[in-house]
């Protein structure tokens, strides 16, 4: 189980942006990325890794690397200001 400390960076997939090209799964040698059989999009296992190479190969910028704290702040901002 990954360390759940709020300030640790981790890698996420925004499935709204994923086009299921599988590039992230192909380049990831940590086996963190997988194609979700339920919805068909890429996703990540629980992790505390900054998988920069996968983010670089993603054609739609669906992969982002943030701490849980940053993720929550971004989500709050988006909910409070849906135009940004
Ligand atoms: S590289 Fe990006 S678009 Fe391709 S499967 Fe992974 S997250 Fe989805």
C-alpha cells in the first residue's frame, strides 16, 4: 500500500482525457498503469511514484503527477469555478 501522506507526489490518470492508446502501459516498467477492463480507460494502481515518462508519452495529457493535497485543491477550485 502506498504511503498516503498528503504531500507525496503520485501519478494519476484523468479518464475523461484518456483515449486508450495504451502508451502509458507500454512504457511503464513499474506496472503501475493498467487498462481498466470495466471502462476501457487507463488507470493507475495506488502509488507514490512520479512517472514522468508515462506523462510525456501520453498524447492527450491525461496523466498528471500531483500530491493528494494538490489534487484536492485543484478539485475544489474546479468545483468552485467550473469555467477554469
Ligand atoms: S497514454 Fe494517455 S491516452 Fe494513452 S492510454 Fe495512457 S492515459 Fe490514456
